[in-house]
């Protein structure tokens, strides 16, 4: 899933915005769905899309998966610009 397509999905945008604003956080699908006010059934596949796009990192254990924001500065900068444009639109 390319970055432009990702930003067409409201759930993906909410997740990206949450992690962009809380870059040190690691959270589970349940936690993320609570924070952004979306159903876990919608959040879980979106989280995996964002892992595949390298926007999030999955920290997998046997019992659960925690997700965190990328540390890649170029990608963070690109996302910041996209989010800023969206707020101005």
C-alpha cells in the first residue's frame, strides 16, 4: 500500500496522527483503537498495512503485538508535511 493511498483512509490517518504526535509510544491494537476511537477490527489490519509501509514497527511477542512509530527521519518528515497540508486544507 503506497503512502498516498494510506492517507485516503480515515482509520490509517488517525493511527498515523496518533503515533506522529506520540512518537515514543508503543501500543497494542486494543490500546490504539481506544486512543483513536475506532473498532479494533478496523484498527488491526490498518496497523499491519502501516508496518508494511514502514511507517510503524511491529514488536511481536507470543501473546500480543505492540506497535511503535518509525525512527526513519526522512519518512517522519514526509509524514509531517502531509499531515500539515491536511490540517490546512
